[in-house]
C-alpha cells in the first residue's frame, strides 16, 4: 500500500487535529456568511482586504499597548537608577571630603617621629596617651579610606546600571514608536479601502457584520446560558455582557469604551482575577486549554500573531470588541482564524449554576431600523 505523499500526510494530520480540537457548533456559526444578495463581484475581495487591514492595525495596536506599558516600566526603572546614582554621588563626595580632611591633618601633624615626641613629652605616660590617640586616628583613617573605596565602587556600579536602564528605556521607546507606526499604517489602509468602496459595498459590509452578530445572538439565545464556568468566570461573563453596545476604542479599558483585550482584561479584573493587558500577553501568560475543553469564561485568541481576543460564552458564541467603528457585541467563536484558548483561573472548579445575564437596552444585536 502506498505511503502517500508528504502533502497528503500533512492534510490528514490537519484534518485529524481539526476534528479533535474544534468544538462542535451549530451551522449558524458559519464565520463567513454568503455575500449579500446582489453583491458585486469585487465584494469578497474588498471584504477580505478590509479584514486584513483591520487585523494588521489591531495587532499593531495590541503590540503598541504592550510596548507603551513596558516603556513606562523601564522609564521608572531608569528614573530610580538615576536617583540612586545621585544619592551615591552625594555619599561619595562626603567620603572624599573626609579623606581629604584626614590627609590634611596627617600632613600638619606628621613632622616629628615617635622618639622625638617622647623627648618633648612631659613623661612616658603622656607619650603613651598620645600614641594611643595616634593609633585611634590611624584606625579612623583606615575606616574612612575603606568607606571611600567602597563608595567609589558603588558609584561605578550604579552609574553603569543607570546607563543600562536609560538605554533600555530608549529601546522600548523605539519599539513602541514602530508599533504605533504600523498601527497607523493599518488604520490608514482601512480608511483608504473604505473610502474607495461604493456606497453599495459599504452597505454590504455592514450587512455582513450584522448577519454575524445576529446569527451569534440567535445561536446563544437558543443554546441558553450554559453552566460549566467557574464562579469567577460567571462574573467575568456578566461584566462582559453588560458592556454590549459600547464602542470600540484603541487602548480602551472602560468604562465607556474598550478594545478587544481591554474588554477581556477588565471582565476578569471585575471577577477578581487580574490578567495581562493585551491579547499577546494573555496568550503568552495564561494557561492554554484545548478548544475541545473550552468552558464559559475562557478567552479565545485569534490569528497567528495573537492579535485579537474574545471571551467565550458557551454554545459556540463569544463576546468581543471587534474594531474601530463597531461596538461590543456577540459573534460566533469561529468568526476569525482561531489560534487557541487560555483559561484565567485554571485551578477553579466549574459551577453548574448558569450566570445571571444582564439585559442592556437597546440590544446591540437587534435588527436595525428598516429590517424585518
């Protein structure tokens, strides 16, 4: 029997991995609904180009948010190192002044040897007292010189540390600027694509996004609020659902607007479990779980660069802050290419009781005016 080509083996392995890892979701969760009726032939290409540009911008925004946080941290380290070096400079100046004073005193009192001082003394007892004072002064000088040497060594160490901290902060600033430039480029590309689109195409793009949100909402409502989340997971879900309808804002952490990881990090913060700020940091820092083991409250990470994140609700549905120009809304789990999933509280046991789901008004997935 033929072993098959390497490509066929890879295809089989990919199919097996898909069957093992991807949870079964209803057909309504199709991540790529058919183009609206009457869509022009260039619609699919436009939709893909806009999605790619938005992904590039959002991934860069997440990188910038992380880099900006790292920059603030390194700037604080640099300031602390500079302050410590300044304090040590003051101590070194004091030690050098004390050493100079001792050298001056020894120069002024060092003209006579011990035998001459014995002859000029009132007696042996007086000489011995003076000799004891001289020994004490010698020990004091040794202490001052030792302190001076240690102060100089410490000054050299702190100066090097301050220089390294300043260089580190400068590197972080450059990385943050590069991420900011990439984010701006992605946003500009999105604006160019949308500006070049026809009014009909823009309407079709909006219709497609509404269809995804509507389908996810119907799927979630049909499935009902599933159990299986931890107590903290229920609280995170309730918080995230209460933010529906609030606008997306780059770097937003609420309470009025959010970006994707701002929503997930604040949801788990409200649940009493602090987690990393950005989607990349959440992917890198939290416990990974297989998609087949997803439970409500877990975070689903998207794209190979971990550029987007959503909070899993159950029933194949997530809640997320999509991109600029949209609001926090529900979506099918498979709305974007899934990288994997993470669990903020892996050691917490699940609870069977479903969460209490708030019902904000108006509902962000209600049919727009003019639609039946």
